[in-house]
């Protein structure tokens, strides 16, 4: 989904606003010839600076501050947040997506339709940051906690490639907890989707190999039931209407994931 706003109205991407007419006063040559050269140079410099400002889209010195545009600003913050998510910069993503949500909250009547998309990716960033805290641990409880978080994350409505990578991470977490049947199902389902995107097509051989390993170990595995709250996280987020509620949901996600570990 794309949270960018329409730029049909003036003042959008084109940097609108009322244009000022350029008044040019032509002096007689005799008058011009008596003007000091230094003053003439200053006049020319001012005109050049003014023209450069117009070309580069800079506001004129006499103009007031530009009015904020929540639609454009929130779209920019969201895109920055998405870029951070793609590169695994979870803390940066949290700050950028929180900023986008705050801007959207100032005009929910116009921007509310994009709110769920940003909320789902903000919750994802929070989950992944918490997952990072389990890296390197081989404790069964830490593995189960990470498994619970990633299974919850894959239930979020994420951008396509991000969703695929999250599902694969969840499958890896299931393998570590010896839940081969569940891992096999995720990997089998993902194999059919990988070729659709150039960013993930190259993963097919590795994913197929993981699936085959799980198939061999099906009889050696264990099965656990996914936590109902975590499994229905998308429905829960449908009722979230503020950044405070986003934080509350994340706290409950962490508590449920830990309780199930």
C-alpha cells in the first residue's frame, strides 16, 4: 500500500503559492552611467540571487514561512520509515513511523485511510527491535519468545517483499524450536510466491532446501498452538486509533509472546 497523498492541488510537490510579478525599472543611460560601479554590482548580485532562489524553489526573502502539509510530510516520513525497515534499521524506522502517525493524527479526516498501513509497519518495527535482543541466545525460552514474535509479525499486513522475508524468518525460528511441520507449511507456501519479485526470486533454492530438511524431520518434531491474541493481531490493530494504543498493543504482544515461551 502507498500512503503518499494526491498532489493535484496547488502547494503540493510543485511548491505552489502565489507567484510575484517581476518589476523591472529601466533607467536612462545617463543616469545609469553616474551610478557607482560597486552599487551596480550589488544590484546585479541581488537579482541573480533572486532568480536562483526562484529556479531552485527557495522562498523569496519577503515571503512568510510555508504552511505545513501533513499529507506530504507524513508520506515522506512513511517512505523514510519503509527504507529503514528494508535495511533492518528498526530504531530509525520507529522514529520515522511515529512521526508519520503524529502528522496523520492531526488530520484523520483526510489521512485516516492510510493510518492502518503505517500502524502495521510501526508494530512490525517494534517487534523486530525486540527480536534483535534475542540474537545469539540458544536458550529454549529465548528461541520460543522469538518464534512467537515472528509468527505474530507475519500476521501483519506488510509490504509484499517485507512480508515474504518475515515469513521466512518465522520458518527459521520454527526450525530452531523443532516445529518442523509448521515450518514446512510456511516454506512450501512461500516457494510459490518468491518468483513474483526480483528481490526474492534468488532465495528459491535455499528455501526449497530448508523445506526438504523439514520434510525429513517431520516425525522428529513437536507441535505447539499459536497464541490466539498474537494470531489475530491484524484484527486488534483495526481498532487502534492513537499512537498511545499502538504502544499498548506492543506491550501486550511482548507479554503474550513471553508467556507462551
